[in-house]
């Protein structure tokens, strides 16, 4: 079977997203506050992407860059709620739910863009929904793995990131370069994260412990967004976005093996169903 165009870029994004999720969890467990984390991440992310786009000559401000700005608003909502959810939930449950945002993107790509819906895509969506149900009850001790507040936050984050991915597809479809999309996103994310961080405490003083985590996440996400946007130029959002979101498998495995999070047969079945969903979608 032929490899889907852009799949190699989506796989690269998958690795970066998975590692970034792990950094988010480590920052949360270290006591880094979400508003500090996102503020410092924005301070590093935006200059890095502007410098890269200018150095490579790939920044071209076209009307389609507006979709990048919309993505910036959505990604702020997604990342803030994701970081809050990790303070009360196990990463091996929260991260898989967050990365199942591709179900939103797939639905929009099929309904709005008319991307084909075949047997494999239908099977993939069905398995994704099964995975969410299994993972919500997948922690040892049931609700001990994720609180109600944490659950609502990660569901909101999941929806917002699904919209973000769709904005990326619309932007590159209408002529924006990957760098233009990411810089446009940063132009909105930067002031939102900075203002929100300031209003929380009425001062700019993120603790020193924030910087290593936020810097690492900023670089990983910059690479991930660039790779995903590049993949979307070449192929279907309903195939490549799910592949990119497979990063939760890396994060969940690290949470269990490295962080000592407890697991259960149901949690493992949920992860298996999620992987099966992504395989089906990649084969469609």
C-alpha cells in the first residue's frame, strides 16, 4: 500500500507532541503554575519562530494568515486548560484524551472540506470514541485518576485543539506557508499568554524553575506545528492530523514506565483502541 503524502512529517510531529506533553506534566508536578508556564513559553516560542521565518525567507503575510491568528486563540484556550487539567489528573489518562482532538478535525475535514469517508475512517472514529470511554475509567481507583474539574478542562482543551488543527488546514489550503501560519499563531498567542500571566498576579515574575520546562515545550511545539503544517500541504487533514496526534502513546507509556503512574487493563485497552483508531485512519 502506498504511503500517504506527508506522512513522514506527521510522524515527526507525533514525536514532538508526545515529548511536549511529557514536559507539560513534569512542569505541573514540579509546581509550575499554568499562567507562568504559558507566558514564558510564548516569550520563547514567538521570537524563535519569527527568527526562523525571517532567516529562511518563508514569512509571507497573505490573507490566509488570518487562519493562523484564529489558531493562536484556539491553541491558547487548549494549552491553558490542558496544563490546568494535568495538575489533578494522571498524564497517562489526560494526554490520550487531549490527543484524541483529531476526532474534531476529522469530522470538520469530512463535513466542510468534503474529504472522503471510507470504511477505514469510519472504523477509526469508532475506535477513537471507544478509547475515550475506556480511558475515562482507566485509572486505578476509577475517579482517582482524573477529577471532574480536570475532566472538563481536558475536554475543552481537546475541542479547542481540534479547531486549531482545522485552522491550519484551511490556512495552507489558501496559500499560507507553514512558517506564516505559525508566526500568525504566535502573534495572537504571545499577547494573550503575557496578559493572562500578568493579570493573575499583577506582575511579571515567573519563577526560575519555569524557564527550562517552558523553553523545552516551546521548541518542541514549534517543530511540531511546522511539521504538521507542512504535512497538511501534501495530504488530507483527516489522515495526517490523527497520525500527528499519536504522540499520546509516547506520553502515556512514559507516564507509566518513567513516572510510576498506576495502570489497569481498561487503561491499556483504551490505549490499544486509540492506536487502532490511528492505524485505521492512516490506512484510509
